[in-house]
C-alpha cells in the first residue's frame, strides 16, 4: 500500500470522544460487575432534560414538510418526537404504530410499554418506567435494562443489536428500544415476548408479549455487482425492500480476507437524493471457494420511487493480523503482514510495577499533521496487548480479550519525537488489568497495525434500477 493511500486511510480514522478512551482504559469489555470475558449486554440509557424536539426544530434539522408532519402527528407520535425518530413520527402520522397499554410491577417498580412499530428492518418498542427505579444501584439519570427477547438467554439473543434511549420525565423515565430484525425471512405479523430480568440492579421478571406487524415490503430486485481486483473484494447489490417510512438495502460482499469488512456508507440516486444507512443485520457469513461471503440487510432512508439508478459508495476496513514477540528480547522489529508499516522496538524496561516500551513507527507518511498525529497517539493506547504466553491460546477468537489476570490491553502513550515517530508506552502490570507473577521472558507483546489505518473508500459504482410497472 503506497503512502498516498495510507495517508488517506489514516485521515479517516475516527476520533472517539475522551470518554471512549477513558472507558477503554478501564476495560470496556468487562461486565458491569468487573469480570472479564463476554459482557452481558445491558441496555443502558442516560436521561437528558433537554427538549430534543425543540432543539432539532430550532436548528432547522427538519424541513418544512417534516414540520407539517409533526404538526399533524397523533399524540402517540410525541414520544418519537422526543427521541428524534423521524421514522416513528412518519408512521404515527400514517396511523401505522401499534398503541400498547401493557404494564407490570415487580419489587415496587412499574414498567409500561406504550407503542410498537415494525418498518423495514427496524422494530421499535417505547415505554415508561417509574421513578422507583432510582432506588437501584445506577448513577443518577442512568437507567439500564437487563432484557431478553423471544425467551433467549444472555448474549445469545439475536435481538440485542440496535439503539436504546432514555429521557427523564416528571414521574420517571420514558425509553425507546430500536432493534434490528434479526432473521433472513421477514414475518409481517408476529408476537415478540420480552423479559426484563432486572432494572438498575433491581431484580424481577417483567414479562410482556408485544404484537408486531407491518404491511408487506415492496421488493425491487437489482442483482448487479462490481469487482475490485486490487482489493480482493466483490460487492453485489441484491435488492431494495421498501416499507412505509424507510427502505432496506440487501447486498452481499466477498472478501479475500476473513475479517475484512465492506460497508456502504452512502448511496446517491440520479435525482441527487443522498441515502444514509442505519443499523444492519448480517443474514449470512460463510466461507466459499472464492473468499468469505457476507450478506447484509441495512436500514436506509426511503427510496425515491422516481429514481432510475443508484451510485454506491462502498468502504473497506482492512483487518491486519496481530503480530507478536516474546519480551525476552529487549529490541526487535515487527512488520505488518498487509500494510507497509513497521514497529521498531528500541527498549523494553521494567520499572517496579510498570513496563515501559520505547519504540518507533516506520512506514508512516511524511509530514503528518497534528490531527493525524493525535489520532495515532490515541489509537496506540489500545494497539498493544501484553499476554502471559501460557494463556495466549485461551483468547476467544469470537470475543477477543486478554485473559483475566493474565493480560493487559491498555497503555499510556507518550510522544517523544514527531519527526521520527518515536513513542513510549507505559503499562501498569499490577493494575485492574494485570499479569500475575509477571516475568518479561514469559510475556508476549501483541501489536495490531489495523489501529493505525482505518477505512479506505473504494471507487463508487452505479447500478440501474428496474422500471416498476404501475
């Protein structure tokens, strides 16, 4: 990969907020009780007292058509306004939202589910929990639900993907859960069992059976593909499903490397309309003779029925295999397998309860700006792992994280010299993440070059839409 491409990819690395890095430093993959390994997915929302609807209208986010819709939306649409859910507002205006009145009280806490809708690839549930939930163990303004759907247990529940929002109201909190429909074949009408196991640590079994329905999606078959030989990637656009207020794009990708990821960041039609994408459902992921096949159904804004073609903008995220070195050596060089990058370790020094690694990055583009250097500096904080060599094989490839008490996944980075990309990383070997009986000669350093480059925008391609007969 040449420096120009590398420079462009580094420029696209997302810069998370400071709280994200703080969370990483505390072990983002540990569960709420401090354990390691797979984290139980708990729906957490932080309430805000801001009037979201007022802010969005005042800022001009909604256009005049949308303001008209808001003005004529039934009362049930009010909660969607609060959560800035344009799809919900439109569906409420079309009387396509199911109003609910299911309430359950356990251990003094009442949960009431108020509405449900199913549009395209998204199922929405809204509800209310009373202020007694504040007697739980969460921080003020935070509400977390330990919940499963369809009688699944734990993280094996396919409904756990999506977004959760909570808002403080007079006597408690309102909330919205938006889940990605997880199955390949879409049922238009079904009942969704919901079990809330605890809220803010308050135990109970709040059980609900929610009717879910939507009218049949209209299907627009496309079946056109584009090949990127230099990247070992193929993208095939299969079809677009259109519901009342949204559409879903179904596409498949074939990648030469298993952990590479192709996403479609946007689509533009021949009328100039730009379509953005939300959450996605992976319908299939399998190995084939010509690579690794992934089929995806992704939420998108509603397709203009007058569009005759779409220009697709795909992006490729490269996953470079981690490289490793036993720390019995104090100086060594590591090379990326797929990128023109290297790590030259100059010194490894143990100072009491800390380990300091002095190193330089090689192969970076010249004259990186402050913004790119800041990105690299942040990402280096979690590009290194230290792992007890006896426990290296115990890392779960499906949920990779260093073993408890035998691995460290965070370090503090210091930039020594910009011109030579010279850094030092300091590891706390007896902190929350630690290695018991730490010895340099028994410790593996793992380094992930993928953290130094991000998404590469591939050349857009155009597909023709079939003519729909009236």
